[in-house]
């Protein structure tokens, strides 16, 4: 799987790919951040830092960190103006209760252990902090089965149905506040899940 992202990093910033696939998702996260105005933001699975860079430019100047497992992606994220951390979402090298907003776009469905990642999100969030995850979700068992077949042997994508994403976050002690599809120009439409850590 890591090979996939090392290879993908060289073409990931293609203007059309960014415009039609990722831009709308990043817009949704920027809207959430702007309504909350968190002082610290951790962009998990930041890729080439396209969203990370936008977060560093928000008018209240939050402290933003980008984190990713892929060296190739992080090399290309150097432009983003945020400190970059090479680590896995399942083992965040981040202090307990230190982050006000975690953003995670198009990354959660790649994690081998989504429960461990959710537990890490809950651990590093401050009381009252939130996580905004946008990930591919399957809406029916047929959809899940088709996705498994379509990607067999080529990918380790783990697209959970929305109720399972909620369950994974709830098991980590996070309360889900919102879950909805994000309509972008290209299918599949991913699911936004916003959850919080109680104060
Ligand atoms: C499709 S890219 C999304 C990048 C960025 N968030 C965006 O919206 O453009 C998925 C990213 O997740 C990263 N990733 C995959 N598994 C990861 C893990 N376990 N921990 C941290 N990052 C991971 C990949 O290296 C890749 O950069």
C-alpha cells in the first residue's frame, strides 16, 4: 500500500485531479474549520499538503501540522508552510489532548487499523475538540462486495458503510455530530463524518 502512495505522489498534484476530485472536499473542511476557528489543527494523511496549505492561510493563523506515512507525498508537501510529520495515523507522535481540530480527507479508508486510528484521534484531541473525516463509504452490502471484487489484489481500500464509521468513532469515545455525503464533480461521493470529544 505504501508503494501505491510513493508512486502516486508524482502525479497527485495534477490540476484536473485536484480540481475535480479533492477541491470540493477541501472546501468542506475549510468551511468547518472557519466555523470553529481552532487554534491547532492536525491534517492526518495530508498527502501533498494541498489542504494543509489552505489551513495555514486561515485568517486567525492557526498552528497547523501535516502528517503522512508516505515520504514521496511529504516531499511534495514541503511547500505547504506547516511542520510535517512522517508517521502512521494508527500511532500518532502527538501529545495527549493537544489538538483542537483533526482533518482527514480521503485517507481514513486506507488505514489497516481504523479503530486504532480513531483511538489515536480521541487521545490527541483536546476536550471539546473535533475531527472531520471525509472518506469513501459503501452504502450497501452489495456496494461493499462490488468494491472488494473491483479492487481485489490491487488495493487495500477499506470503505466502511457510514454506520460502521460511526461505530468505530463511538468505540473510541467520540460523539458523532454530523454525517453526510459530499457531492463532488466525480464519483464516488465520499462521506463527511464530524465527531467530537466531550469536554
Ligand atoms: C488519497 S491521499 C489524500 C491526501 C490528502 N488528504 C488530500 O485530501 O489530498 C491519501 C493519503 O493518506 C496517506 N495514508 C495512507 N495510510 C496512512 C496511514 N496509515 N497513516 C497516515 N497516512 C496514511 C497516504 O500516504 C496518502 O498521502
